[in-house]
C-alpha cells in the first residue's frame, strides 16, 4: 500500500468514526430532551365506555396524594358476586376508552375491573411522570380499599406494557392476591439494551427506570407473566426473564402483536387468566 493510499484510508476511517460518535451524541441528546414524548402517548378524548361492550359500570374520580384527579371506570363482573377485582394499569398510549374490550374479557371471567387513566391521560388532570404514575396506581388501590371497602387480598394488580412496573409497584407495597404482568419489560434500560444494543449511549442518557425487576424482588404473592413471541415492541425474552425473577411465577405464552393480541386472540388470555384467578381468588 502506498503512503498516499494509507493516508486516504486513515482519513476515511477517522471520518467514519467521527460520524459514528456524532450520531450517538445526537441520538442521546434527542432522548434526553424528548424522553417524555417518547415514553408517553396520551389521548385526551375518551370515545368509548364499558357500555359499548355491554358492561355495567360506574364513572370514578380518584384524588391522588398530590392533588391530581384521576378518572376512569369501575366495571362490574358479568357474574355476581364478583370473585375479586382487577386493578388494571394500562400501557403508555391512549386512555381508558381503548381498554374496554380488555375489561370485557376480564369481567366475563368473574372479576370486577378498575380502569383508570394516569395523570395527563384521558380526562385525568396533570402531566405524566414516572413518579406520578406510581402515585396514581397507589391512589387507585386506596380507592378500592377505602372507598369501596374491598379487602386487599381480593385485589389483583394487572399491568400491561408500561403498566407492568406500575402494577408491580402496588404489589411490592401492598398485600394483594397476586400480580399479572402482560407484555411488559424488565426495566426501561434493559428494554433499550435489548432493542438497540449498539446504542449504549442512549441507555445511559435515559432517566426513566420503570424497573419491574426491582419491584418483583419485593413481591411474595403469585405472579402470572403473559407474553407472546410475535411481540415486536417488547421482546419475548423480556417476559421470560421476568418470570425467572419472580419467586412464584407462572409463564403463559400468548399470541399476536403487542397492541392487538388480546383482541385478535382472546382465547390465549382467557385460559391462563382463568386458572390464575382460580388460584389467587378462590370462592
């Protein structure tokens, strides 16, 4: 190789390395300044109620410890008396109106369902934050125990996607019947590491934790983990890892994609949920 070619190669490599570094810095900077937009996708207009799927319900308003007002629905089981209640913590997008079909699936299994919107979602006041979503779930739990007089050992926190660590935070602090984690992740950093392994600078830049694994370490009650291999948003292996971390876990394989699985393949949810409720919510 001539001196001229060697020098040209060094310049190309140096240029490529500089582009690589600048790309990572730009991505990290974007994540630092846009994290809330990337994590939360609330929709303010609530277009559906449980009545749209033939369910009886009450409108609910729940005040948090820091003064926000959460809105949602208390959905009644289709068979009375209900065997217990599911505290449903939804994912990072939409609002309670987008969860009424899931509430119907659960209600037909004999449980009441509390659907609530986090602060900044639907008609709930405020702006979503990680600490705020934990506060919201605790307020929803208190509503069930204090306002509705329910025993905590008849309550099952259920978290889907981003709702997983939020539901797990309730189970970690309260004596509940059990915990359901549906298509969720080990933590936000672990999810970034699994989906963008070449962009470690992004992992270091993210301030959100949503550490499901850390909460699971404090959960003694039975845990049902639901996840499907067709999920292209949260890798299937994340669910397997969570099941391995729980003290008393059942892992059930579901079907369909991240957003539409329960609606396209409800049978993949009914059987494991029914068996789990039989175990943790006996008559």
